[in-house]
C-alpha cells in the first residue's frame, strides 16, 4: 500500500533495493584505491557485480523476493568479493564482520518486505553501523570514508518510508556516526562527526521533500489528466447529442417547409390564373396583393428549406460543364427591373480572364449570386450596384473565381459586419419591417460558398455602402469545351459610349478595347450628339453607339 506521507510507493522494494546494495559494494571496493582494484581479481569482480546491481532496475526483468536464493546470489557474491581484504587474513573478527555484512546484504533481497512491519525497516542504518564499525576497527579509516554506508540506507528511508520511520532511521544514523567516532577516537573530532551527521540528516530531509513535491505534482498531473479525459468524453457525448438534435431539427424544418410549399404553390398558381380573368380594378389590386404576399412567403420557405438541407448535409454539389459568365449575367438580369424601379444603376463588370467554361455547380453559384446581389439592391436606395467577376490565383488544382458586389447603400457598422453572415441575422427590427426576409439569405450564401471550396466576406462603413465578396473553386473544363474567341469582325470599329454614370463608362471602355474596337465616352446625350454629327462629316465616323436609357436632360431614347 502507498502510505500518504511516503514520497514513493513501497511495492517492489526487492527490485528497488538492488541499486543501494550495488552502491554499497562499489563503496566497499573503492575504499582500497584504484591500484588495488585493478590488480585484484576479487575486487575487480566485486566492482563489476556492484555496477550490474545498480542498473538492474533498468532491465526488463522481474526480481521478486519469492524467487528465493537465486536473486540473492549476485548480492552475496558481491559482498564476499568486496570484503576479501577483511576475511582473507583469517582473523575471527574479520571473518565474523564479513559474514554479518554479507548476511545483511543478502537479507535485503531475500526478506519478504510486504510481511515485515514497516517500523522494522527503519533500523536499516544498523547495517551502515556494522559496516562502518568493522572498517574503523580493522583499518582505522576516517569517518568520512564510512559516510556512504550510512547515507545509502538513509536515502532509502527518505524515499520509501513514512515520516516517523524516516525520523527513527535518521536518529540511528546520527548515533552510528557518533558511536564510531567515540569507539575509535583517532578517526576524527567528535564535534565534526556530529556536524557531519546533522548535515547527513538535512540532506535526507531535502531529498524527501523534493521527491515528495515531485510525486505530488505528478499525482496532481495524473488527476488533472483524468479529469480532462472525463471532461472531453462528456463534451464528445454532448457534441454527439447536439449533432443529433441539429439533424432532427433540420429534418423537421425540411419536412414542414415541403409540406407548406406544396399547397402554397397551388395558391400562387391559382392567383396567376385569376389575374387573367375579368376583374375590376379593385379586385385586381386584392389579387395582386395575394400574389406578392404568396411569393414572399414562398421565398421565406425556400430559404428555410435550403438552410435545413445544407445544415443537415443533404446538399451535394453537381459537377457539370457551364459558363460562369452566363450565370453571372443571368443573376444580374434578374434584378435589372428592380434596379430600374428604384432608380439605381446595376452594372456588370466581368474580367477578360474569367473562363468561358468550367466544371462545377451552376445552380449553387447562381443561388449565392442572387442572395448577395439581391441584398445589395434591396438596401440601396440611390446610386449604383456594381457586380464584378475575375479570376483569382489558385493555391491548388482548379480555377478560383472571385465575385464581388459593391453598392452605395446604407452600409454596416463594424459590429453589424461581424454578424451579417450569422444564421437568422437581421440588423434590427426596422430592417424586417422595411425589407422583410428571414435573415437566412447571407447565411445560406456563406454555407454554399464554403461548400464550393471558397470563402465570403464584407467590407463596409456606415453610410458609405458595402463591398460583399466571395470566392468559389471550380474544375478546369477540357480544352475542347472552350469556345474560341474571335474579335476580328469588330476590330477597328469606332464606338460612342454614352452614359452619365462614370463606372458604366469605365467598364464599357474596357470591354470595347478587349474586343479590338475604338471607343470614346460621353457623359451626356447633348455632348455625344454634337461629336457624332461632327465625326459624320469626317473620314472616321462613329459606327456604333452604346446608350444608357435613363439619363438626365436627354435620355437614351431621345439620343436615338
């Protein structure tokens, strides 16, 4: 059992005692000097056995006491060889001392430690006393030379036994050193011996406290690791429960959305048929209100259905060949009427590096574009909405395309920009009252952009408009699928670009230049007509005019 005030565990003492025995044998041998060890087979063999015993705990072998005398053979042999100078002269005292020391060393391995009361272990420094006493009487060695034989058992007590047992051992160790000094007065000053003994005990106390603190830290680390494992296991279970709840919620929303959408489609369809019948102006107004409300409700349900399917992992991207240019143009065209009705400019700027054909999911790309463009048109009351597409450098295989929608709308604060892509996020209640919606549109756009291997973001300032952008990754289409580009029929054609919007003029200038045409821009219809009439009488007249329909003073129809 591991005693609470014991720095190290007591199990396996028969194995742990080997290093101390080995050090004792090495200490006995080293007393005779290097020359004696190298010239004596007995001392050399004892030194080898002592070193081997020191390293036994590092070996992957079991050395329990129940293996009997076999485990004590190297210990007994080591002591017999190390004490060779003590018993070789044949004196009774030398032989008796050698036998006692050898028996004590062998007993350390042979004794069943778990059956011996722990307090008896505390008298182990008696072995040190016997060794030191024999050396002092036989050879008259200094007290410092007998130090190791008291230090070893004291360290052993400090590491493996309780505070009381260590205290008993420390007292015996001090008595050991003092007794040797008084028995052999020539060995040293008694006062110095007492000081050395106290230093020895202090050293043992230091070892005990350091090892105890290390062991305490180790136990605390083990406990913390166990608690962390329990916590991680609990978090894993909770995460699984949360995932299951999310899946069930998404399935429920998907089912309910589908069940609601089916009868709603019938309402919207019948409303359209009713509009084609003979109705009074008041009845048409009522039916139109029903149709608009039905369309809005259907849009909300579609958002919920899409979100639940994406969240539950039910959306799989298609891999078909399509034109990203056409998808962008189609998405912009859907909002052209809404932009005209609000009196804002809706501009498309596609880079020449955008491929004609790629492999991916055109439906999901269109859905992201519609959400982002629709959001910009919805929140812009004046100015313009510019939709741009260009090719990005891809870090891996595939084609990365960067899309952005820049508007001159209300703009966002830093805090609003941070949560605009969150689920069910609407900036405030006034947003819902003025514009409606579920707050899922941009959240769906974020999820789809990530599903297509890209990302989405926004840069905005309150009152200065916003710039929403996202990227998507597509596979490259075979070369045979790419449409050849030929601008030969347009080369050299002179074009008049007439638009009061500077952004539109810049974009159109870039387009006509890429087609090999020569373009000139005019801000107003009056200025354009004046220049066109002047050029008509020259050798380089304008052959084509691109005119904005809605301009101040003179619109496109008047110019035509």
